[in-house]
């Protein structure tokens, strides 16, 4: 029989995982692609009404596989299988790692990301010929601004937090740059880039390897 997947006509704002799902929704809605995985996340059965179905071809299978992989390897999860990725993004916080990975996955690319946390060692990555590791960076000023907004949203006082102190954040960025240079990873500054622009820069780097 013909296998089908559903149209992404579903409200995601009410989900407890709204942040991640909104990233996913933005990336996949335009392509008319909806994962059965989402029904598990939302605890909601997919809508199988006539007219909302698409036949699955090889491209859809590739996207589904990539999106499943990316969801399972977001934010450093399942580190033991992360090097099966085609692209791993390593970056400081607030560099759009997750939405960029979701965007790449919707192109059929298995993308994972690992957060760079101050005073914590990165896991050892056994790099292979199919894997490209790319570092994401931003300016200290941008990172402080974004973190302050986030702190206020969470009801915290950003003035009392090292997380938003310009001197400590500048050191965090400098340390990250030194590490990326030592590892020989190509680095992309996401400060003025959209997710689409960052993804295009990533694909350009991968094509040159």
C-alpha cells in the first residue's frame, strides 16, 4: 500500500516544548512535511483527513530520518551516537544551534549540536570523513543582550548574574574562539545572520571539504 504523512496543520503553542517545536514548525511547515514523531511529542494523533496526505518518496524518507536524528541529538543528547551526524554544530549559548540543525535536517542532512559550557570539557568527537564539525560564535555584546532578555523573561535579575556580565561573557567568547582555533573547526559568527544564512554558510563550508 501507499505510505502517507500528514500536513502540519496543528497548533504548537500549547506544547510544553514550545520553544523547540516552534523552531521545528518554522523549518518544516513550508515544506508540507510533518513527522509522526511530533504526534508522540504532542500526545496527539496525526490528522489523517483526505486531502491532507502526501505520498512518501525517497526524499521524504531522508528528511524524516534526518529530523528524527536531529531531535534525538539536540543540545548534546545521545552523545554516544552523535558522530553518525553529517554536521555537528558546537557553539556558545544563543547562537541558534537548534533551529539551524532543524533547518538542515529539513534538507535531509543529519545535524546535531553540542553546547559549549564554560568550565566544562567538550565530549571527545571521533571525527570521520563524513562528518563536518562547525563552530558557532557571536559577539559578547549580542550574547549579553540576548541573555539579559532571557533572564528577565525567567524573572531573574540580570545585574547579579555572571551569565550576563560583559567581562565574563567576553572571556567566555575569547576562550571559545581559542578552543575552536585549536581544534581547527571552521567558525561562523551568527550575530547578524538569519538561520537560513547560517545554514547556507555551513553548506558552503561542507562543499569545500
